[in-house]
C-alpha cells in the first residue's frame, strides 16, 4: 500500500514557527533518491514531537532502545534476505537425554537439508537441539537478555548469526516477521504464549499466512491435549471460527514437519494486498477445471466479483524479482484465514496445475463466464 505522509505533524510544527527545511535537506543528503524519504521524514518528525512534549524519561528510553534494536536487527538480517526461514519454539529446559531433544535436533537437520534456515530463541533445550542439527550456516538465534537461564547456545554464541534483544516485544516481532513457517515443540509459558500470539496474528490477518506446525514426540499428548481444549472450549463456545483450526497441523516426527512446509510452498509462493485486492503469487498457473471449481467452492472468500488469474501487473513494480510468478487475485473478505488456508491447500494440489506457462486474458474471461 502507498504510504501517506503525516501532514498533521508538519502543520503542527509550522504553526509553532519551526522550520523543517533542514530536516528535508539532511534526509536528502543521507539517502538521496530513496523511495522511503517520506517514511524517514515522518519518523524524525515523530521524534521531534516527542522531544517537544518531553513528558517522561522512561518513555524516551523505551523508544530509543526499541529503535536501536530494530535498526540493528534489520541490518544484520539483511545478509540472510531471500532465504526461507523456519522459527522453532520449545522449552529451554528440555534435557539433552530427552526424546524431544533428539527430535528437535533431527528437525534442524531436516530443515537444513531442505535449505531452510532455523530461527530459535538462541538458548538451550529445544533451541540448542534445533541449532545443533542445522549447524551454524543454517541457524539464527534471537536471544533475550535475562538475569537468569537464557544464555546463547554453543552453535550461535559469539557469531554474527546471533541477535540479542532487551525487549520481548521486539524479539517476538522478528520471530514472526522472518518466519516462512513456524514449528512449535512442547514447552512452558513462553512456548504457549508464542503459540497463541502467532495464531492470533494469523487469524486476524495481521501476519501473513504461513504453516503453523505442532510437533510432538510419537505417542505424546502435549499438543493433542491443547487442541482438545481449543475444540471443547473455544470452538464449542464460538470464541473462534469453525475453520480456525485449519491454521494448525499436528505431526509426530521431524520429516512430517518438513514435508508439511515443503507442501505449503509447492505452488504457493507468497501473498500481498494491492489496495482492495488480495494477491496470491503462484509458481504454476491453475488449469481451467481448477479455476471453475475455485469460483464455486471458495466464493465465500470474495467480497464481490471472482477469482482472477494472470501475470504480474504494473502495481507490483516494487518487487521485480517476483514478476515471473502467476497471480491469483480476488476481493478477499479478510475474515476467515482458516478458509484461506484451505484455498492454499487447493492450489498446491498438483492435479490443479496447468501445463501452460501463463493464462491468457481471454481464457480467464471464459472461465468466469463458465461459472
């Protein structure tokens, strides 16, 4: 979505006789021709407004620490841009001799073999096991500064693959922002907190749809008990939508978890909003029969109109590296993310893929008329 400058801030300073010309000049010197100048300008104006109010030192320190953590994380993670990443959650207290430790290590190995990076909290237990299996080249640690327990594991400690955070909320942001999939192993309050927050973000559309996998040891009941509670209490009392549980997959071995991730991205690549249209990027176009079925079976996802399949449009000029992918666009209700997951599963079925490279506009119109 195009960014709209905060003109209210500009008017505020101008009405107080403050000349903002130097702010504009300094930005142009630091980042000439940057398409993000308006964003940086409003950031600086926001800080100036806060300084003008000067209400509380603690507030200022929170903003400063947050900005520093964000800027440092953006800079460090830029070197891993373009690589698919999987965030693995689980208890820091899982002992090395526990079956779950061996399973998490196997998960890390399997993810690395599929060229997927493993993100963890960088600590011990499940986190150490996943990094041990993946190796440093495929590992990222997002550690938290605590007075006890949380120290970086031996795989990422002292390396450029480790980021340390002061605030939990900035750390959580990057757990989700960088993740192309999430695997949750059994754990304590922290793991349950992360599981529910991830599901809430995806359920409400505040985070892109990605695979969320619950991994337990064979015969384990940790996640099954949690799912039973969700079904018997949340779903039964209509606190969640009927399809919300489609956002979660329960598996009992590392290979199943990795296969679930690979299946999710077999055709689906990514998604974005373009004004009021939701766009799914696909590696393979859908065949005519699949498009006809799509129009009928998933009509409830559309506020109006139909599903349209075609090539990259002019509005997506900001991501030229994805221009070769086929687009499936529609006016998404943005209400039922579980149903959206069912749509992704549908487009990932190989029998629904077309052998043609790109659908023509005429063929798209014919598909719509047929429905």
